[in-house]
C-alpha cells in the first residue's frame, strides 16, 4: 500500500494522466475513494490469467476496446467492452484481459490490490506486477 498522498484539491484530467506515461499494463493511481484506488492504465495485447480471491475488479474502457476472457463454472467465455462500457469481474473468477488494438482503462479496486491478482500464470517481463504507481511516477 502506498502512503503517498493523492492531491484531491483539483480535478484530474484523465487524458493528461494517460498522456503522462507509456508503460503498458502498469496502472497509475489518479485518486483514492475511501480504501479504494482509482487507477488508469494503457493496455495492448494480452495480460495474464489471474484471480483476485477477495475482491471484485471494476473495468471502465476510456478508449479502444477491451476483451476479458473468463473461466466460470459453466465454461469459458469472453466479454467485449467497447469505449464507454463497464464490467465487474466477480471475486474468485479467473480472468485474462486483452486489447489487441490497445485500450485505455480505468480500474477501481481496493488499495494494495496487485495487478496480477492472488493467483496467476507466470508473469511476463513486460508486466509490471505492482499495486499501481502514483500518478507522475
């Protein structure tokens, strides 16, 4: 968990926040709401299969299109999220986000939640497996 303060005195322009970094699958924390981080990320290609055992994971697509493959009791399926769509992956559901053409997303999850969940496939070198970086880092 980061103890770095988040400035809540001014509005946050998400376009400027996204323009401030290039790293893929490496969220930036733009603000906090109670015990939750509001994170933005640039994504392209496939992330990895992972599970968040104790928390849901909220996705909002700001730009582009995001696919989320899900492994559920009834089988595997993929949800496609166009720009402006939201989806919540329920806790305990194995999932793999991907964005073949690239996307910008907003995530809402408890502070300290790792981007690769509690159980995951081997982490590729390009994945920054952290709990999010403060905006501007």
